[in-house]
């Protein structure tokens, strides 16, 4: 079993930390963050991004093996992002326009995933998508992968997330704002039923300091986050995503997985770094 983490709209980001004089530069995006966190926990995870270097969307940057997570490879085009982070305050983000991929690029990307993924693997899609995909592309790919026995988790918003719901992705995850934008509903209680597709195991909506609310096998669950002092909210959602995959692969109950997910998300925002494996102990 491998976990393949796909970032379909990679970003190179400069993060300005107020009061520290630090400027951090990171590359990749949400999928890379999830893969890095899973590798730290001993789960074989590989990060992949769209490679637009030579021909818009004709391939993917190759991974370097299950024990390491590659960054964005040579020749890869990325959008740029800037983040303003002040301890205890909301993070402010700015991004350049989304990448654009031609139809033949999307066809080759789909063929790549159909070829490399195997029964028992996980496919985690993180973040927004580059533009230009044919209508129904995500829905069709997810359904094809599930027929092969691949588990699919999508952490996104908007049109991509709606296609994931239509496909009945195994797991759907987003924050409350993304849920409301995607469904057109207000509040987690109204959003959850509209994020559950036929065959979906679980829907998870994160709510910041309140923790997360979920619907797993049609049972409504709530996991409250520990009260912490927020140092840097960057990556908290990605830590939660990694925790969902980890708990599912360990065969944990939904309650235990969600409780741990809320806890590692809180640890991430209070420390500003990846979550060590010791935090997974219940």
C-alpha cells in the first residue's frame, strides 16, 4: 500500500512571519504537506504535482521512492503565493492566478494515474485545481480508480470538490468556508449532507478552534480541538488530512481517528511545525 498525494495546482509560497524577521519559502502545496507528514509517521507516501515545464500538463514530476517526499521538480511551473502570519491572528494569503492546462494535458494526467495506482493504494487530492479540465474529468477519474480498489480522499473546494461528491469519493474533507462555498449552504449541519456522495464513507468539515464535525457511515460525529495558543495556522488542515489517512489505514474506529485528527491539527497550529509521531498516541 502506498499513499499518493496529488497537488493539481502547485504553488511556491513566501511566508512572512510578523515580528520574527523570517521569510520562509516553500514549494509544492497541500499534497506535498500531507505526504511529508505521513512519511514522518512512517507511512509510505509520495507527492506528485503537475509538470508544466515543457508542455502544459503533459506529465508529473517523478517521485523518489516511498521513504521520501520530493519537492517541485525541474521545469515545473507554479503559481506564486504570499502569506502574512501574525501569532494569534488570522493568516492572510495572496495568490497569482491558477495554472492553466490544455485538454490533452488532462488526458495524459488521467492516464498516468490509471496506470500507476494499484489496488489498496490511497489517492489524496489536496488543494485547488489548475484550470481547463473537461467537465466530468475528476468524476470519471475518481470512479475509475475506485473500480481498481483505490481509496480516494479529496481535500478541496468548488467545482473539483463537487465532482468528487458526484463520484462518491471515499472521503471528502474541507473547512467550513470551503464547504459553504461549494454547497451554497450555511453552517456545517446543512453542508454535510450535500458533501456526501453515493458510496462515500466519510465527510469531514474542519472548524478551526472548534475542532471538526463529520458524517461517517451516516453517523454524525463531533471532535473538539484542545484549546491552544495559535502560533501559525499554516498546514493545520493538511495535518488533519494526514491523520484521517493514518487512522483509516490503522483500522481505528471513526471516533478515535477524528479525535486524533482534531488533536494533531491543534498541535500543528500551536507549534508551527510538522506533528511528531508521539502525538498519535491516544
